[in-house]
C-alpha cells in the first residue's frame, strides 16, 4: 500500500518433500513473516490439517515490500487449494484479504476500502472480494463490486465452494448519509463575537483558512469547534475519500464510515510526522485526517517551526508528498485550517481586562514564529476581543448554526454550478484563469483594490486570495457581480490585527 493507493499481490504456494518448514519470499515485513504461525494454528484448529513437507509461499511482485496482515487469509486458502480441499480454478475467481486469529476467525484489516476501490477499478482483478466481516460497511461504499464478508476461515471456504451464494447487500444496514448536526455545539451559545462568526461563515462557504488572534478566554476555541456544524454535508465521493484515509489509519469505529466533515485538533507538541504524515511505511497525518473537514491549530506559535512550515504545500495544493528512499507517497489534504493565537506571549496585549507585561522585542519575537508565507496563505485574519459584560449576560445569540449552515449550503450550490465543468469545488481552489473569469470588477472596485495593494503591501498571493474571499462574500449575498462592498469587507480581513 502506497498512501491511499494499493498494489495487487499474487499468492503462490508450493509444497515439496523435506523436513517440515515454511518459507515466505517476496520482501515480507515482520507482520507477514509472522503470519505462518497464525496460519498454522488457524488450519489446525479449523480443519485439523497441516501441510507436511517444505512449504514455500511466494508473494509477487517480488520487488515490492509486503506489509501488514492482509495476506493471512489468502495464504491459508491457497494452502487448502494445494491440499485439494478447494478447487484451484474456483479460488482464482476471488480477490481475498483478511487477518487470521489462532482459532481461525477473520479479523478486521486496515485499508480495506482502498483495496476494494482498487479491485473495482482494475480490469485484471477478480471482481468478487472476500474480506473480513468487520470491513463490510466501508467496502460497500464502492459500487459494482461483489462483496463476500466472512467471520472465519471455515466461512471463507464455504463461500468458495458455493457458487450460488449471493453477494453481500447493504439492506438492513445504516444508510450512507450524513448524521444530524451535533446539538451540543451551536453558534447560538457563543455570546458576542459577531465579526468572528461572520468570518467563519465566509470560511465555511468558500473553504477559506482563518486566523483568530485575541486574548485568552475570548472564545477562539469555542468558535473553531463549532465550524463543522455549518459545513455542508459530505458528498458520496467525499465520504469515500475521507473514509479511505481513516481506514488506512485504523481509526474507523463500529459504523465503518465517516459521515460528517472531520474536525482534527492536534496538540502543539505534535511532531511533523504526526501532523503532516510520515513514518516507515508512510502513514497519513492530522492534515490528511482533516481532509474535507477542519484542521484546528490552537496556540499556533507554540507549534514547532518545521511543523508550521510543512503546511505550505498542502494549504496551497490540497495534498502532501512524503518522500522516502526509493518511493514517494501522496496523501490528500484538502482542509479548512482554523488557527488561533494570542497577540503576545502573556496574551493580554490590547485587552480591556488585564494589562500586557510584554516588552516590544518579546512581542515581535513571538509573532515571528509564524512566518510571512504562512500568514499569506491564510485568507481571513480576525481579532477576537474581550466581550462586553452586557453581551455576556444576554440570554442567547441572534446567530445560530442552522441559519448559518443554510446560507453556506446555498453559497456552495452556486459554486458547484459555477465550477461544474472543473475538478474544483470551492472558491478557495480557483486558479488564476478562473479568477479572471469569475472575479471581474468594475472600475471603482479595481481602483480600491489597487490602493489597498499599495498601502497594505499585499503580495500577489494575498491579492488573489482577497478576490477569492470577495467572490465568496458575493455568493453569500446571492450576487453574481462582485461589488465594492464585497471587496471592502474582504480587505478588512487582511492582517487587521498587526
């Protein structure tokens, strides 16, 4: 398995005379080499039979490293076919994955959805897939594939010996649809902070990154955790993409499907491999687990510098490449980044509640931990200030998640129609060509943006991102034309706290 892609492996078994032994060839890792002990016990405890003689198991192609416990079940079935318990020709009509326990039960494997997707797309692989019963729901996301979930080695044998056995059907299982919103989280619970709520609504509508700057206790984390409640439902394709990543990582629950936009909030002490992915073999990190959802980085300057800088490519491209000796792995990472930070080391610069005790050089050193290129890739910069006492005593906010989500969905529908002939989905993903096509300005708006570039020192990237934000604001107001007011509001979110 390379990232979210898989490589088919052919299992071959040969039994020759000699002292009893088992040899597995084809670059197996430790988990694969240890499979011979699991297979031996599973065969003995299920069929009371063991091959006698020298057993050689080959995993082809020989030059690709084999990792994981996917091969237990196919190896065991290949041995049974060699012992003439199973017909060899019939066995070749199936693609098989599964880990065996010592008593012959078939256990869940990671990455079953990615394997099912590869089987469905390949014209060379058998379209009948035998897999662990625990992986049935995630694999059923792939259409036009005959699934045969099994709970034991004996049941797998029954499937192969019964050509009339019907494939698995989702009838009686939970529907593939998004769950209802989390009623415990609602923007109505957030008192005040209307500007921040507006910015997060724009973020959700256009897929824009946000940086919130403010003293401790002003509601930055509270706001960020409520962003998923206003995101539109995942499409079926997005459900498959996201579930595939969680399957590879082994993070799927009993349901087996990721139905809601994910929300990931790694701690600031996390390492670069934990956040962006890595290891040996490479595994997806937090940014990939946040694919099609939200990545929340609280206390942004406290993250290691290399971790923050590693976000540049995925924030721009929507994926991360992890290179190792001889191989490069690519993981999807299209997320909305919500970052939060204090305005200074003590946290109380410009606060109305407490006095800042930081020296100027301390403030500058603290802010320099977040580089200009990273700030340039964040579309919306907002100040989250102290809340007035009268707003704290108000019974409820006038803005709730349901109304915000309704406006976001309508804005996303406009974008879906606008980009219907392209692979992109939101305004934040527009290329320069699409910006020229869909972000046309009148003379007054162009002059305003020109003056902003001169006075604020906006880079070319910041200029184009301002246009993207203005396009989203216009979509929220159901306007095809980007007006001067839309440009003005978009400009207020550029480095307003600095």
